[in-house]
C-alpha cells in the first residue's frame, strides 16, 4: 500500500518543476480585496505594438483575443487555457495595406511621421452567433476627418473555415485606370477616372465606393514609391468613366485632387493630420457597393463598437461615422445585414428628430428647433451622435430588450450622452432633450441632466450590464472623474436613473481619481466589476498612476464599492481595463496601454504591451475555483463544471452565472455533472453510477463508495490480478495470537479489520479476483490504510 507521504512526494515531483518553469510574467497577484489574479499572457503576446486587447470571446473551448496594433495591424490570438496561438486568416489578419501617413498636427508633436494601418482596432468586438465566431476589425482613427478608413471589416469562423462577411475581398468590380481628367482643378468638386476596357450601364456604380491603389511621391515628407490608397465616393458613371468625389472631411464638399496631399480638419489642431497618395493612369482599383463590403458599403462606418444578440438576431453598433451619424445594423443569418435604425437615431443639430432632410427616411419638412446652445448654428444639419456605444441587454422594462448610448457632439441640440432603447423594431430615445419638451429637468435630459459644459458633462453612456435586476451604465466624463448610474425601469421618466458612483452618490466621481474618465462594467458571481479608463485629457498636469478595478457588492440600489487594484496591478502604463468575459468559469479581463482617443506615441514610457488577467478565486468560499460556492457545490474539492449555466426559471434559457442574472425568482442551473443523482458530483463520486456515496468500508475509508468497492486491489491499478494475489498470500494466516495485524504492521487482506487474515477474507478477495481494466474495472479509489486498530 502506498502511503499519504508517498503521494505527496509524487505530487511535488510533478508540480514544483511546473512552478519553476512558469514564465516571469505569470506571477500571482493579490488584489487589495484579497482576491487572487494571475497574468495569463506575455505582454502584447510578445509584440509591444499590441497596445490593446479590445475583445475577449470564448468559442468552442478556446478563448480568443483581438488586439489593437497601430504599427503592423491587429492580431488575433487564442488559448485553450495553457499557452497562446496566433491565428492567421489570409485576406484578413495579413491585410496590411496602408492608406496614408499620419503626421503631427500643429499641437501634436507627440505623433511622428509613420504609415498607419487600415485595421488596427481603436474599437472592435467578437461574439458567437449561430455557431460561428464573428470578428470585426476597425479601420481609421477618431476625428471628423476620415483618417484612412475604408470601413470596418467582419469575418466569421465556424470552427473549420473562415468566411468574409463584410470585406474588401467581396468587392463588386475591379480594373485599372487608363486616364484621369478634371483631377487637379478648382472649378468642379469631382474628377473623372476612365477604364477604357469597360462598358458599364449608366450610373451602374452611382453611390458606391472606389478604392484606388496609388503611390506616395515624397512631396509631403513620405517615402516615394510606397504604396497607398485613395478612397472616393462614386457620384455617377458612363460606359467607361467614373465621376468621383473626395470625401475625407465630414460635412464638407471637397475638391478631388489626384496629387499627394495633406488633409487637415480646420480648427481641429488637437488632432494629427495625414497624407494621402497620388492616383493616376495605371493604378488598379476596386468598387465596393454592397453590405458584404467594408463598412457595409460605407467608408464612414469606421468601426463596430459592439455586437449583441436578441431574439435570434445579431445587432451591431457603428462608431466614428462623422459624415452621416451612427446607426444600428442587424442580421438573422449572419451575412444579410440591414439597417435597424435611422442615422444618428434621427437626431441632427438644429432640427426636431427625423425632420432633417439629409436624414434618409426622415421627414423632408425642415423644422428648425430653438438652439439649445446658442452660437453653434453653423453645426446645423450635422449628426448629433457620430458613434454608438456598447449594447446593454436587460429586462428592467419587463421584456428583455437592448439599450445603447449615443455620443453627444457640439451643436445647437446640446452636448451630453443620449440613450436609446429598442422597442419592437424601433429605437426610441429615453435620455434626450426631446423626450419631454415641456420639461428640461430630470435624468431623462441630455447627459442624464448634466450637459452644459463639454468637459464636465455626462458625455457618453459607455458600458452596460445588469446587476441585481437593475440596468447599470458607466458614464464617461472627460474632466473631474467618471460616473456609474443605474435604473430600475429603463424608462423615459424624469427620475429613471440614479447614481451608484459619482454624482449625488456617496462615492466620489471617478472613484476619487479625476483621471478615471470612464469604465467598463461587468457582472460576475453576485458582484459588479468596473475596470477604469484613464486619461489626463482635460485634467491637465495630472499624471495617471495606472487603471483601477473596483468591485461592487450588495443591493443594486446601495452598491458597496471596494478597490481591487489602483495601479494597473503594479503596472502604471495600463491605461484601461477592458473586454471582461468568462472562460472556463473564470473571469478574464484585458489591460491595455492606450485608450481609443490616443494615437501612436501616446503610450506611457516603459509600456510593454497589453496583458490578460484571470481572476483565480472569484468566490471567497470556492475552494476548487470552478465558480460555484462550496455551499452549492456538489463537489467542492474538485472543479466539476463551470459557473456558466442556463436560467431554468426567470429569464428561461438565458446564459447565466448567478441566480440574479435570471431575474426575480430566477434560478441559474450550472453543469455540475451528477450521473447517479446522489449528493456527490461525478468528479468526487467514487461510485458515480450508483447512488451510494457512503464510504465506511473499509473502516479506514478510501474515498470509494461501498457499493463500488474492489477489496483486493492493493496496488490501485484498476484490476485484481496475480500481483494482488501474491500480496494477499504474504499475509494470509496471520492471527491475533500469531503475528497480528497492527497499525505498525498492517495486513494486505484484513477486510474485516479483526487483526487476522482468514478464510472470510479469502472469500471476499476471491469475489473480485480476475477484474481487469477492460472487464469490470475497479474504481479509481485512494490507496489508504485499510484498517485502523
């Protein structure tokens, strides 16, 4: 028989070398609240230019991570729990065709001349839908000029094959330019590009987007001969000629020049400018028209901020469309996408909702509103919201539906966050100036009632989660610290929203740190987590000390907040904690070095690339760390499943991690397998097919139920064979009088624990002799002292 000491030695031999071989970056980290975290990836996956991880998503037993990389393009990685593998998708992850050169603006010496990539992920997302993983990559930076975007790109993966959903590989026409005309004059805004080999129908390509592969000539500080792109609107066409117009600045008619040129948005000197290349005869081109092309066929759809599902449909929120405004799109099959909302939710500066004639689907009657913020009438007609935010799914209204936020831009209709709610097929404002025109007070006004000064307004309703049957939203506020709000109803009422952090709550704005301008929030294991977004921004001459994670517990209307980390887990280069998600029952979060408004060279000195952290013990009473509290765990000593389950009551069939997520009276059923339906889960049940967990035989106990006992398996190898018979024979005949069995000199075969090995024991041994690993195998019982005398 093996002793407990021998087993301990074996475990030490196996585990200690693994600990010694663990990479330096994988050290355990103890949070200020006593929680245990571990870093699970090398910084930047070995490439410090991977400055952010914008999304984490589990799919088919693996966790996927998509990065922001402004130098060589985004990267896609995956892990099964140990080690990471880079995912390469031809035409997607390796599409590093550069659009332009980012140049320092008047007030932007921090940004050096450098090419920037089409797909670098300021924002981006992943989600599983209908059995496939959907991945979106951003093209272009923030700002009212295009910043090199040809529109976001979406691909999906079914576990074996990658397919382009919205991508340049789905272009509708291609060729080469044979001549150009009207390309460098100031008499017309358009230019004419001819491909003499074509014979198109008149206006066949009107309204489409043209992508021309040009070259830089070095006239604006670029490297001559380097490939670049030009993206233009197609106004009309004849049989072989396209009439095109440049569209690099939102809301501005532009002359179309074929020469290399620097683009700068007048008055926006805080942003860098950029250079676009020449185009002319011999350059190849592609025409993109349909929703299966970049940006669903719109170049100004730079990014998708978030995916979410509802009632068998996949929804996506558009970000950084300064030309037309944000929008929500949806699909039922994953490939056929349609708009699910008006541009900017019908809100355009200077007009009542849906009454600006430039809004597709809006009322053509121009009805000017009184200017909420006087002196900004020049913005009339521009979209109020260029971006939507993350999507919240909640049942606070009584029916599960979606919520999202719209950014508030300067103009007559005021600053501050907007919130819209999906009612059937319509997206209706529930936080906006126009919700109740006869009343200009309440949390249903712009910015939840705080929208007067740009810097200190409740600027953006950014991240959402449901906690304790309430809808929570993190609010970005550029100066003096962010806020978190919640609602019991998600309604249009004046008092629908209250503060959980900041505002009139007992918790200071920004968790008492003005550089915490926002947060990503996530509910897990009956707690509410907030990973902060840090930025000096308008808080001048204040250094950030790394992003925070805060944990909220208790009732939703009186959340008690405690800090998990206040310095990026001892890495002050961490600018935000984002992309919370679950994998294998554990909570994962990404730590990124840049926020969305930042540019290359804005990273803090000494940064090493984005990191992923795992919460090892999410529950204080969860010994096996499977996400189920010991009091509810049918196998508390060994992980046997995951905290991911399904609501069996409340919001039936919804994926859940706690009863609270299933709504009032809800029950979240996890997958703790228990085949015989006794009190012990299979992972701990030595007799998993017989509902008899009793372990009294032998009297000393060996973690094996009596009904499954295999008495003569002395060496623990799943069979009773000659080796066991030899061991039994050695002790057969010992009696209380002659060489008795004792604790110091135990016997192989004293099954009745009477200090002798007699015929009774021989009969018990014979009943199991001949069992093998193939025929009636012995259970995997512990090898322990059979009797205690």
